[in-house]
C-alpha cells in the first residue's frame, strides 16, 4: 500500500476514492472499503482512501476521542489490500477551501480521481457546503463516477464510530468487538516512563495515549514473540503520583522481556475499575494486588 502525505505532483494512476475519518475501521467501514477495492479492480483503477489528521471534528472542537491510532489504521488498511492511503493534515488551508476548489484542484487535478465512494449524507468543503448534489453535477459535467452507499446496520443498529464510542464509554466491550469485528486495541512504541511501577514491584510497559476515550484500569492481552500475555493497564492520568500527561501503562503477568523501543499492540477486553487517587503508594500497591487477584479469578471463568 502506498502512503501519500503530501499532495504536490500529479498522480499518474487514476484512482477510485473514498473520503472520511474511518475511525476504528469498523464493520461498516470494512464493507465500504471491500466494495471500493472490488470496484477498482473491475474498472482498472487503484483503490484509495483519504482521511485527515486531526479529524475535522477534533480540529474544531479541540477534543481527541479517537478509537484507533494512525499507525494501527495504516497497518489495518494495508491488511485489507487497499492500494493507496492519503493522509492530509487538516489545517487552515483545508478549513477555508471551497468544495469546488477541493474537487477541481485536489481530487481531479492532483489525485486523478475518476470515481468517488461516499455516503448519501456526505458533506465537505468550507462550512460543509459541498454535498451529493454538487458531486452529481461533477458526475454529469466532468465524467466523475459517483457511487453512494446507504447507512450500514448490524443487528438492527446503524454501525458508526459514534455508536462504538458510546459502547466503549458504557464498558460494553462485547458489543465493541462485534462492531469492530475484532477487539478494541491500543498500540504504540514503548518508551521509558518514570519507573515508579518498579518501586512497588509492578513494572509497566508505557505507551503514549492521547485519546480521551479510555479512562481507568482495564483487562488487556498482548502477543509477544508468539506468546500470549494477560495483564492490567492503567489508561489516562495517574492522580496518585500527580501525573499530568495521559498515557497507557500495562503490567503483564509473568512478563520479563525488555521491550523499550518496540511497537506493541494491546487488546482491551474489559474495564476493571475507574481511576482512583490513593493516599499513598502502599495503598496503590494493595489495590493492584487486589486487581490481579480479580483478574485471575476472571480468567478461570473463561
């Protein structure tokens, strides 16, 4: 899969393009992408997906509640056999660009788009003035094929990233797994933390985590060198030690490997408890021991 981060020169290969945040790449997204890929092969086009970082919604609200990190998204799209991933930095330029300018100068002139795959409620351009009506005009006047799709449902619910966020907040991870067709996960490069966990006999694996979506202590699992490990992850802030930066830190049972600098992915299976500010590290240590005991009891029931 080719990854494009700067739209500068004319793209020589004609493409069929879908546009959106595709946060989580859930069941509905997967169907759209698979249909796009099949259509592209049939029409001798390259399949392409364009997204923005940050998402327009995050840009305007200043809130980050993303389900999936960028690297994980790239990896997953590559596994789906998408041909081209186009990542645009959402900034003042894209905030002000008109829908017509976006179509003419970005999609047609630069990216060589021949077909566009979007939902019937798709909006784009300055103040979201671009719509399906405008795309239909381009279909008629500039020979751009337009393929629209209806909302996708699963078990009588419209599948959306918003619905999945709601399920995550309500700790309904079985529904999240069904909607994503896999477990929710957090991934990133392991970095050196404050090593406070070592002082209380619970060394942790630390990954940067900026989303506000997960908060608390969670049951997690990860695969490392072909072996599955279970553990607990504190996600968010660390009020007991006055932590001011959000991060992911996991303690894995029976894990002794040095993984600094490695890329690791953790599946989130359930929420154990909310974040608690303890009076002392000793109280925190006692609570972690209780959490591990509960985790082991939970494993026996599976």
